[in-house]
C-alpha cells in the first residue's frame, strides 16, 4: 500500500517525466503503477487517499488519550454519578466548570469497558412474545372484547362501553355501559354473554388487552369457572386485538354516532342498543362476504352466498362479453384467525383442542 506522501512524490516524478517528453503510460509503468492508477490519484485536481478498508492510516488527532479514558471511567464510577447516564453526567460536570469529553465519547468508553448498563432502580425493557394464534371455523369459538369511552355531559368524564364480539361471525355477543371500569363488571358481561349464547362446554377463547378489568382476580376466576380460556395482547400493542379495535372504529365513525355528548347513561345505553341491533341484523360485514353477523352466526351464509353465485353465473351467461374473468368471489370464509403468524396460519391452535 502506498501512503499519501509517497503518492504525491510519485505524481511529481511522472509529471516531470511527461514535461520532458515521456508518455504518461511509460512513466507510470516505470514507477510501478498503471496509467489508470495515476489518473485515479489525480482525479478532480487532488491526491486521493487510499480508500481500501485495510489501508494503513495515521491515528486521528482527536482521539482521547489513555489518561482521559481512564478519567471518564473513574468519574462514571464515583458514588454521586454511578446511578446516572452520561446524558446527566456531562451537563453536571459542565456546571462545575469541567469538560472531559462529549456524551457520545462517554458512552463509547463505557461500552468498550462493558459498563453500559441500566443505572438506578429502573428495570430493563421486557420483551413480550406474540400472542398465541387461534383459529375459528365456527361461532362461539373465539371472542374478543374491550372497553371504550363514550362522551358524558361532564367534560373530562366518560361512560365505559364494554363490548364482546365473536371473531368468526363478527356478531356482538355482549355489551354493557357503565360509569367505571372494573373486573367485576367485566366478569358480569362475559357471564351474561355465555348464558345468552348457550355456552356450556369448555374451550371458548376470550381475547383482550392487558387492562386491569381484563386481568383482575374476579374476571379470571369467572373465566375459570365458565371454562373460558383467557388470551391477552402484548402491552401497548393495539394490533394484537384487531377485531375489537375495528368494531369500535365502526361504532364511532358510524353516521348515526352522536356529535354531542350523551345526556345521560340511559341515553348512551339506548343508542348502543340501537347500534347493536343494526350491526348484527342489518349491517353486511365486508370481512364475511357481506352477510350480516346474525346470518353467519346462525349458519345461513352458505345458502345466501350460493344464491349470489348463481345470480352472478346467470348474469355472466347472458352477457359473457361483459366479463373479462371469473365472477366475484362469493365463497364462504371458512376459517378466521386471531393474530396469525407472519409465515401463515399453519401453526394456529385449533379451538377444539383447548378443552383437552
């Protein structure tokens, strides 16, 4: 490898030879480099440094000395600084009229000394595994539930809407409006919903987030008594509970949703009752081929979708020139997944195996 000073000297010798009539190619070859190398070194009017990763280079002039590095470690390990990060230590030293190095230099020295650890009493971040993937091929196998706020006439105070949905049929299987959140009220909701749906066998999966009403002792005891399997989202990951989040979006962005706060909790309950009646019995859900949740929950979607396919096939037969391909897909959605993995849903846990 040729250092930058040697490159400059080589270029000067070549230029002298060229000034006396020698060719660039011959002069370069005589000094042991190619004409292309000479051109690369002199490109853009200056000598280019060796860009190869293993090239020898002079030590940077701004490097910390060993004494400075030792002082950084000594300062960081003093009792008054041992619980603080460099972002706190460096300003405190500056307040005392002392500057050793930048925060990044402090971090680099600590990292090389294997002393970059969490300081103080704060616990390190906890990695939460993704929730188990469940599959439902029929109603009352996997439910999802959550709580959302409804505006009350008092600013800053809200009513709480508890709502559970069957992910297979998208039917709202239970709801209640209360003035507070509690595990006891949540347990009451799920117990009533199970009674209404006639669930007597163990194996129903109930998915929710990590709020205190979801994981309270009363709620968990009720689920155990009913034979319901609890499933929870990761903390602060709303995507782990997509069916309830989507349902609340449909509710609050419904054209009928009031633009003003509800006058009373009774008014809120009346409105939610109207919404649930419409959602379950009139609304055709895009996720289940535009049948109503009630129709799918009762198993009527097979006949409805078969009739639609027949109508489309007849329309295509009458005017085949208007169809560039197959008719619209009106086939039944056979299986619905909760939190499928990224590689597909082959590893989903069948609900029917949960009671075993």
